[in-house]
C-alpha cells in the first residue's frame, strides 16, 4: 500500500513532517497493526474535524487505529512529539 501524503499547500503554514516519519513512509512501513498511516485525503478530512473539537490547537493527524477511533497526531510548533 503506497501512502500519498497531503500536499504542502494543504497543511498548516510552518508544518513539516519529521524526517523520521518521512523515512518510515518512504520504506512503506505504513501498516503497523493496530495502527495505519493515513493517506492525504483522510489526513485533511480528519484535520478539519480536529479543528472543530480543539480550536486552540493545530493538530496534523498521520495515523489511525484500526480497532477504534483514536488518531496519532503531530502538533504545529511542538517538534516531533506525537499527540
């Protein structure tokens, strides 16, 4: 399964994926059961929902759990931490 990340223009200004994450995606290590790295369209869709629920934060989701609705996110200006 090849993952297509969102275009830079679709992401918040100033956000860059961590190099370590890009390396994992580049190696196609995207199915980390029970987690799955999300495609660009899913990222953008989930990002919109997160904006509504957490208006004071800028969260960029990158993975979702297959067995529930949990998301793993990066947060703008928070480094490589996962939230």
